[in-house]
């Protein structure tokens, strides 16, 4: 199909490179350099979507980030789907597949449109708050249909084939926007030697200079752009980022830039490339040269395709060589809009008329238009667009701007394009992200950036400076200032000459009056994406929504993907008028990141999947893998959970492993336990203060179990600490608690007791630990060590240094299973070799590797707790029946002692840890099951505790559990009940929590 | 993303390297046993939580692992100063000089 | 009160919607009220509504420094559930849940309470134990709850990555099917309209700058519009509670932190329930408008700035993409921050204070929205009688001195 709206000449597109794409199933052609929107307009595509609420046909309105309608679905395969792509910001690439997001059966003939026309009358803002309430149980059904109708594009349902990354950047000056102000600023800052980043959201630098009819030094403005970009590109201190949107301005001059590396090449990134990148920039200074968005006028039926922004049409004509129509009508209140008239005439097309709300405009561009024969109707405006799927005419009436009344019956002029311009809204978004309120300037009828916490300058249109010559100068000055503030010397420079021209001010006009009251006139759209009308805003204020945030929330003004870039100022002007207050009194809503939407994947970067969080493995990982271990996540560690043999499930494997330890010997990889090396003359005193029990008398060569509490008296970690030398201890912590405990020790040392001479070093990763446990462990270990293992020479709760497997080792004789046990610690580098030697030597001793599950069963049989499983942050040592571990007479009031002696800590009916023995020895209580004394009571039941650990014991031959029960230690022998989800109840006897070898003989042989 | 001057490292570093640890200058009572339950509860849980100048404890967790204090404004998030444990803040809510950027570099 | 209905909409369409009444008045303050509520958010407005409706106290003012529902009511992720671990919490939140069920009809305002189910995913064996414990407790407390295994989770939550390839594979999930989401703004507006209709004065743009005491007893509030007398004063100012307590002369065990959230662009339905993961650290639902509504934890520092740090947003989206890899190409539209008043045990404070006749309801942290009706109801009862409602009693400030905390941190329940 031919490009019906492509001009014969002009534009920056490469006519030698045709690009084929499809839209709604139809194939079209554009040129390299087109945006998707330009290519659609070139092909005469009027309707790009249907509106959200009323299903009205909508066309392209703008040429940039402010576009509300051309929000399309892109993607030829399921995995490559991209929802809600703004066609005005998407470069055309060969094979691009785009579709509209709403409309059935098609956007051109949409059945919902009929519904919208009829039902639309019943859908004022907030209508959903007023209905769908009855019957109560139908809301989920109503909601299903509402949800289906809402939403724009759709998410892919397959996994993203692309990857994303981010980059940290530091610079002296970050310049945001590469239009005239931004280029001048970047030039000034770069020449001073500053490290400069220049970021712009478009495909190429230049901004408005790429399409302006104004000249620089008498040349086409883009020639100056080429020169400046070439100069900047040649400087080592400058980073140029095209296709890069600065989307958030955060505290302490931290900004994020969303760079689209490959979106202009295709829907999926080429092999080896990240699709998008986030730059996380810390800038000493920022120059915001973000420009301004043209504001449309609000008039009746202003949403019919063929209603566009004046500037946008200039851009399509001059930059893309596309004329989105034949006969143009302009409605405006300012001089700048006349540029589109001149551009349109230059393209050889017809300007039907200009309606200027001002009574006697005499600016240079106005006069030029007049001189070229353009009919200018002053004191007038387009009050209503005609046409349904495309503009067919414009009704122009004389208006009284002050009284906001139509003062003449007016005339209807045939045309196919109405462009409007109500002035310019500076893009104050980034400047306001830290909460700085924009300030209203009546002279330019716009909000400009207010004071903020940002170390930035604003330059050009965002600053309320609109004349090209002034914009360049403002930009250069801002660049110099930013560089100086960043510590560099100022430079001087010459800027190109601009055309001198007489300009006249605009007149305030937002909503154009209609002969009917707003509520009865045809719809006058304020926010096109959300179908918010002037009547809707008036209704909201009438119903009592008087704050700007209330108006926004009640009408959905500015809630779209464009975040109200076109509509917000008009909307609040209308609200202010309805309430009889001024625009600055009304104020703006909060500006929040993002300026334009950012891909989730880009923000997540590489930190997904395998890199979501590091996996920590022990030195023996390869052996575990080779031997079929199943793994459990414990903190960041992957720990062997159990080692199933062929045909074994968890229970079978654990039963086998348990019996092996009880009857022969097992080996556990315990390397993940936290290990903290503590040295210094006050190390012992420090231990006294952070552990609940006493450490004064622990001799060199001995080890002791310790409990750690927080200041509230609740248990927070535990472990065995050994005395290596008088001033030297090795503390072990739980696997998950290692980092927490380390920080805990440091905070007390650094903030409370800096006078204590003690030093902490985490050595968790330096030492690997293998636990040999079981009656055969001594015999086995003897084969691989030179340490004297005689029970008197090396008694329980002591440690020795020596060789194990031929390498230096520390061996601790401590036990978490109740069996004779040795924990062999060697340097992690040697650990795999030592492990393999032990495994080899263990063959004849019945050595069995076991995992965490078996460890849990064995320790529970002994009543040993696991912090985090048997405790939950509300449990004191006494609650655990571990009063033996509480140093009640220690001189220093150690951490937790005061806390556990508060009123609530001394209650007799606190939940206490006890053993639970199911009456039916084959029933295993579910871990977590709640306990009651009376299972027959009505719900809500009085719960008295819960099961914390529960297993089937192969060694005991029956099921057993530990749990907390109110006043449980005094209830030994009584019964508790666990009412289960399936309605059954498990009955259990409260018993001692030590089930196996209660006298502790086996570990002490 | 705050930019925090670590007084131990002598460098401005990004917030990701640090952890906030709550209000500063809350010393552990020297004689906990002498505290009533109420006093102990105050020490454990009750904080000033001001809207404005806040002295707070931070740790350079992914750096030197040292603790230090910061004087930060809880509305603007400006950091007026950071200082080592045991030192006194130069800026307090009670007044003194109008807060000025300190010589530690760009923090706001 | 003008009654809302589908028929009403139809009727008003003929008069071009020109005859809708104001939802609430803009009254002039009276010199003295029976009860003053400080804070016109959801909790405050609900309190006023129940005072007037349930307890016959209609001479009530709600004093709001900004606009109604403009604090955390306007900035939360709208999740409603009652599956808390501890009895005290479960009873309170379940009380709220029962009021949610029927709230639209009670207020004649559609708050769009959508009981689409709330899932709390489990990724470790300890998660499973904690979830079993919580579901077991919930059921015995009369709160619905189920524990699902990985296979059931995969069937019920499309597009959730339940494979073994994730960093922390999904092992199961709890689900509370009565949980869901509601339209946050509508909750504030619905309560405001209904309270106003019962005679409650809603005083917007009025800031409380002090509490007036006589013989140590609170007798009213100083405001930017002058003194307003109140026989009882209830303060419900969320993140600003610490500041208010300071004005009243005491401290609270609270810290105000930024809590950030974000939404995607609106897309067609893809997430049909609320999915939360504590281990991976993110949660997600989809609004009726099509936005994915996403949140995570608080920022670590105290802050009243209604904004937090970008790193938190990164971590949150990493979690979401880890859970739902298909969402990687969806785009984030907007982020924001609220100010949440966090307490040491992640439970609220509904309490008398050292100042007689001055009551506080605060410390809801990240989880206040879901409690709105229940919080309002029990606080209204307490203000009406001058004695704390039985459900509120365990949430007294005293617990931070006696040590009788209700530690939802230590439990598996996610505090959102």
C-alpha cells in the first residue's frame, strides 16, 4: 500500500530504505528513521485504538512522550510481546508487528463503541462507586467483566528471551535532554572539562531543532546539532546516551536513566546484547533541559481522529515528511502555534483557517501567515470538531475568553485536521520528583520548577524560556554554572545567531466554551487515555471533591500511562474554575517517577534467576552432587537435606541415616555453621556479656554451649564456643544467624563497650566442618588423625589440634546427636580431600553420610533445640527449660537478663518447650499444628501452644515431637490435642523433651 | 538512594553499602537491674521519631563494617553530618547555626 | 443522604448528572464536640462513622490537615486479609474482615471489596512449618485458611514460576480465600459520606497544632483554625502519630518509615489473586483498572518524605520477575511512598494514653488498610465508653513495659 500521506520531499527519513511492518494484520511500508506513529500517519491510518471507557475511536495526537492514544501492542511471537508501546517513541524496524489494544471485532468497527455511546451517559466519573453493590455476592462477577474491559495491552505469557543490565555512573554534570538548551549546556560543561553525561529519550539528539523552521546562523538548525554532537562525541569526558530517558530524580542527586539499547532494532535483542540498560547515576550537578509539552485546547469532540497538537504536526511534516491530512484548521491562543501553519503551507497543503482566541494578534509569525493569505479569525476558537472516525469539519465561533462564553453562532468549516495549541507546559516532572512544588507563572501561563532539594539548574523551555535564542543562552549559562558548581572553571563560548522576531503573549484559555453548558455539550476531553471530560471534572467538584488529589482520584485524571502529560494542567484549570479559585491555589498533583514507563526487567537487571541471590555451597558440594544429595535452602546456603539411595523417599532415607548414626557412624557436612574468631584480652568478658551463661572459667582447650538473647530476653541464637587460648575464642552460630550475630557483636562492641579490647573476624568460609557421629566415630577418626583420641586425653566438650587426613585440623569433641561425636575443622581448601579420605576409611565402619533432616531428628530425640524452629522470638531460656544455661549470678547484667525478668517474662503460664508423645505411636504430629486441652470446644478455640518439631524415630520406634505448651513444664504426663485440618484430632502426652539416652551417656564414652 | 559520608572510610558512598540502625545516643542503662519495667521498656522500644533533625546510627555494612552516627533530616533526607561513635553532633534540633553543607562533600 | 444505585445513575443520566449532591459538607467548626477524631484517613473516618451509627454519638468532628483519605489510605496496596498468627491479631483482623463483607451495602458506596484470595508462598521447610502453624491457628480461631502444596499452587496461580529453576523454589502456599483487595479511595469516601450524613463534621484543611489540657486532662485541640473543644479526643494519624504524641507530651514506641509501592501500566487481566512472598520479598495483585500493584518492605531509615530509596524498588521488581518471569517485559508506570508507623512487634497500638480523655490508634505499620473497618469500630466503641473495647485491650501501650508483646515479626505472617 502506498504511503498516501508521505510528502514528496523533506524529512530526515531515509527514503532509500523502505521498512515493512504490520499493524492490525495489514502490511504497510515506512522508511528508516520513521517512528511507528510517523509511519502509521504516512499510511493514512486514522484510528489506532479505542478509548478505555467509552470505546471511542482514537488517533495519534502527539509526536512524543505525551501521546495518550497510540499505545500499542508490539510483538510477533508470544515471548516477545511488549504491551503499551507508545507509537510516537518506537522507531520503525523491519518486520515490526503492532496491534491495537482494544476494539472488537476491530478498532474500525467496534461493537463496544455502540455500548459506549448508549452506556456512556450512565458512566460519569465514579459511577462504579454508585452501583454494582447488589446483590452483595455478585461483585466478583461484575468485576470479571470490568477487568476484561479495562487494561490496555497484554503481558506475554512466555518467559522473556532478553536480558537486561545496569551500570553505575558518576559524573560532574548530567544534562537531561538534548534539545537546544541541553546541547548548549552539555557543550558548556564539556568544554570546561567536566565529566558530562548527555541523555535524551529520542532516537537522535537535537529535540525541537530537528524539526524547527527557525535557522541558526542562517542555516537549517540541524546542521548546528550535527556540529555540536560531533564535538561532544570527540571528547573523552563526555558520555552520549541517545534513546535514554532520565526517568527518576531521587535523593542526593541520584538519577536513573532507562536506555533502550536494541528496541530500535527489533522486538528481541540481537544475540549477545542486553535489550535495555539502567544507568544509576550519581551526578554532582544536573541540568534539566527537559523542554515543554504543548497543551491542547479542550473543545467538544476534541478526541475524534484528526485532532492533533500543532507542534506534533510540524514535527511530522518537517522531520518525517508526513502530512497527516490535507486541510488544516488551527485553534490557538499563542504565536508559536502559527509555525505549523507556515510549515503546512510550505508543504504545499491547504490551511483552511486559524482561530485565534486573542483579539488582535500581531506577532511576526502571525503576520507572516496573514501575508501568505491565511484566513485568521480572531477572538475565536474551534468549539467543536465534526466527524466520527475522522475529522470532517470544525465549528469556529467567536468567544469571550473572560466570561468563557460563545458569542457568535459561528461557522462550520470543512477540514480533515484540527490542530490546537493552548500554550506550553514545561516538563517539570523530574524537577518535582523530590516533592518540590512547581510554581505558577501567570506571565507564561505555566508551572515552572519550584525550589527543591536537587542540585540542579533548569534551562530552556522547562524554565519558562521559549525563544530559541534565549533557550540556547539559558542552556549554555546553565552548563557553565553546573560545571563551576561541580568544581571546574567556567568557559566562554559563542552561540549561533537566531532570527529576531516580534512575539506577543498568549491569552489564558484551557477549556473552550460551548453554547451548551459543559454537562450538556458534546464531550470535551481533558485526559484522552482515561476518558476524563470537562463535564466529569465539574461533576467531581460539584460532589465535593475539591482538592486536586481528590479530583484526580475521583475522575482518574492523569492516571494513564502518559500520567496526564497532556491533560493535567487543563484538568486543574477546569477544576479551579469550577471551584472559583486560581490555578496556583488549586496546585498540582504529586509528580512521581517514572517520567515514562520502564521495563520491569530493566529495573531488575541481572538479579533474576541464578543471580537473584547468591547460592552458597560448601567445599564438599561436588561430592554431595555425585552422591545424589537432595538439597535444602538454609539462608543462602544449599545444604544436603538427605542422601537417598535408589528407591528411597525422604522418610526411608532418613530412617536409614538415623540408624546408621545411632548404631555405627555418620558424617555430616556442618560447614555452614557460622564461625566467628574472637580475640583480645577482653574476649572472655565480652562473651560473658553477650551469652546468657558464664564463660569466666572455661579453660583453654575446652568448649561450651551458649545461648544468646536480645535485650528483651528472647532467645536469638545459640552455638558452641571454644577457648583456643586465653585471649582467643572460636564462636559458632546457627547457619542462618551467622551474619546477624556478627553484626550484633560489632554493634555492642562499637557503640556500648568500645573500651573492651576485643576483635571479631568471620571465618565461616575459611573452615570446613565435617561431623563424625556415632559409636564408631572414634575408631574411624583414629585411622585418619594423629590426635590422641583416648577418652581421658580428649574428653567430651574439649578440642584438639592435629593432623586429619594429612592436613592441619581442629577437632572438637561436641555432639548435636547425643552420640560420640567429633567435629573436624580443616581449611576449606583441603576439605574435599579430607572428606574423601574419611569416606574411604569409613567403609569398614559403616560410615553413612547424612543430611540436615537426619540431623534434625537426632537432635530432637535428644531434646536439643533449633533456634528459629523451636523458638520464634517470643521464647526465653526458661521457656525452653534451659534455665541451666542462664548465669543468674554473673556480675555484669548481660544482654537479655533484665529483659527476661520483666513482668510478662515471669508469668507461670508462659508457653514452655516440652516433649510430646502421640498416643498412637504411628501418628506423626504435623509441625506447626496448634494444641488445645479440650478438642471438643467451639471455635474460636483456646489454643495453648503448637508443635515445633515432629518426627518418626527409627531409633525409638515411635513418633515424637517437641512443642510449646502453656505452663507445659508443670503438665508433664497430661494430654494435649492437635485438631487437624481434615477434622481428625491427634492426642499426645506431655513428656520430657529428652527422648533418647536421657542420662547423656552415649556422647560421653 | 542516599549518599552517605562514612567518617571511618572518609568517603561518600551509596546507601546500598549501609544499614540504618535507628535512633542514636540511646545508651544501655549502666545498671539494668535498677531499671523498672517501664524504664527498661522505654530503653527498648520508645523513640523520638521526629519530623526533622534526627540523630541516627548507621553501619557501613558492605564497607568497613564500622558504626557511626548521622544527623539527618527526616523530611528532606538531607544529611547534615556524620560522626564517629562517642563524638557529639554539631547540628541539633535545638538550633545553633542554620544547617550548612558540611565539609564532607555532597550529601544533599 | 442521596441513595446510590444503578437506577439512580440511569435517572441522573437524563439530567446530565447535574443534580448529584455533595458527598459531604464543608461545615464550620462548632466550639465543642463530644468526640474529636484527629486524622481524616480511613481509620479516622470509620471511627467517626461507627461512633455515629453504632454508638449514637453524632456530635463528632474529624479534623484533617489535608484532604480526606490523603495519607496511607491513598497510598497503599489495598490488600485485605485476616490470617494473622496470634489470637489477638487474628480476632481483630477477622472482626474487620466481617465488616468488609457487607461494607459496600452498609455504606451504600461500592468499595469494590473483591474476595479473590490471598496467597502467602512458602519457599523453605521453615516457611512450611510456619505456614502450617498459622493456618492451624487461623482455623481454630475461625479464620479461613488452607495450606497448599507446590502442585496445587502451580494449578491455582498461573504464570507463577513453580519450577525448580528459581533461587528459592516454591514449596507450597497458604491461601485465605476470603482475602482480597478493595478500592482504597472509595473506602475513605464511603465512610466520609456516610458519616457526614449522620451529622459528623468533616473539617478538612485544618491542622492540629496542639492539645489543650486542663488539670492534665485533654479538653480539646488547638488547630490552625483556632481551638476546638472535645470531651474525648482520638488520634488516628498513622505516620504522624509520633509527632502528635510529642504535641501531647509523651513518646510512643513507633518509628515512621517510608514504605514504597509501584504500579505497572494497565494491562489485561493476568494476576487474578493476591500473591505474597516473604522469602523472595515482594507481593503483587492486579487492580480492576489493570495495573499490577506491587510492593515489598519498608526502607530502613526513618522518613516522613513520602519517598524512599531506589534500591528498594529494584529489589521488589527483582522479586516479582523472579516469581513471575513472564512479567519481565511489562513496564512500571509509577512509584510512590507512604509513611508507615511501625511498632516493635508489628502490631498496632489502640490505647489510652498518659493524658486522660486522649486516645491513640496507631502503629499499624504496613498493614493498616485491611483493618480499617475493624480498627474504626473498636476505636469508636472505646471512645464512646471511655474504656477499651475487649478486642483492643491487648493492643495497649502498656505491653511495651510489661513485655506482653504480640510478636507478629517472629511469626510467619507477612506484615503487609
